[in-house]
């Protein structure tokens, strides 16, 4: 399928108000839509308008059920594009982000979510490799060599680095019983911090949320850094002016539950429920966040 066909398909799909991402971060699906278009070198004004309209439809969609029904069509579409252009960093990056987000936001079955995350990781690795050949061996490098390679990635490759991070983080989060996956966490933290340092301002809220999640995946006794994670969550809340309710849900789920802080847990979740979900650019994520907040509060007595 060529890019003209892609442009037509995207324009048709944009009229149906499509889905968005998971708690892994807020702007990622919009980035995926943009990456998909730019990956095919669609440069016309009409294509730019389609991308903008699709992104707006995604982030302002309040119906998770519609999203869950619709997103698999995008995933299959992207698989087809990858077969046609297997070395296109933009298409690979879009696939990584969409697979990660669908698996973490809209799939309840753990085994299926893990399989989707594995594909997201593969696409993310391939996206960065296609963008910069020196990154193709990242998984094999010792930490110092890894840091050296990541440190040479410039702003022009930030989108591919973001896709790599999203794909790998989704994999780690669905494989927390896999010590090989957990051993990759310090490398991913370095990659995320570098992403912030090269000026990915539009993704700063998302990246800080990811860093908060990453640092609270494990208790301190097993190498986690919950207080560092708390600082990242608080920074994400500030950067998004508190309009991204999913940050508070992740804060409660990752940090407050990890430390058995019932007071903070309930405060964060009640704040989520007391806030209007209709926030430009965050409506879909906020709808999911409120649903998760209800579930977490309902299970709090058993947990704590």
C-alpha cells in the first residue's frame, strides 16, 4: 500500500473519531499519527490538516468502548505498512507506539497484553535502528557503552528514541517477573532522561510520567527508587497543570500502593474523580483515568 492510499485511509478514519493511548503517557498516540504520515513523506497542506484533525479527534474522544473497538484496525494497517517499508523509521515508530498503547490501555488479559508489548518492543527497536544504525546493537551493550551511544542521539532523532522508549517500557511493565527485562531498567531510564535533555518539550509530561512509573515498578529493597519516582510524578502534574488525570492514577498505583500510603492513595484518586474529564487534549485519557480510579478505590480496603 503506497502513501497516497495511506493518506486516503487516514482521511476516512479521521471522520470516525479514533482512539488514544494508555497510562504510559499522554501525547504518544498523537505522535504516532504524525509519525505515520511523516514516515510516508506526505508533505501537502491537506495531509498536515488530516494529521492535526486526527490527533484532536483522538485526544478528545470520551468513549473508551469505541476506542477499544476501533484501534485494532490501525494495528493491522500498520503491520501491512511495515511489510511494505520494513526500514521506515516513521512507520516502525508509529507501530511501536500504537501497539504499546493499545496493550496497556485497552487489553485486560495479561498474556495478550504481554504479547502486544513484545511486538511494540520489536517495532521500537527497529525504529531507532532504522533511524541510526549505530543503535542496532543497543541490547547487547554494557551500560557505559549504551550510555555513550544514547548520548550521541540528537534532537532530529527524538521521535525514534521516543518510540524505542515506549516500546521497551511497555515490555518491561508486562514482564515484571522477568529479571532480564528488569535489568534493562537503568538503560531505559538513561534513554528517557536523554530524551528530556534534547528538547522534547512537547513530550515532557509524558516522559516524566514514564520515569515515575519506571522508578516505582519495584520496592526499594529490590532496586526501585520510589522517592525519585514521586518527584517525576509531581513534575508531570505540574507540567500538565493537573489536567492529565492519568498521572495521578499512576502516582497512586505506582508510588502510594508501593509504600502502602493509604492517605495519599485516596487523596490522589478522589482528586481524579472530582475533576471534569473534559480537558482539551486529555479527555480520553481522563475518562480512562476516572474508570481506573473507581476500581482502585473499590479495591483499597483489600489492598491496604
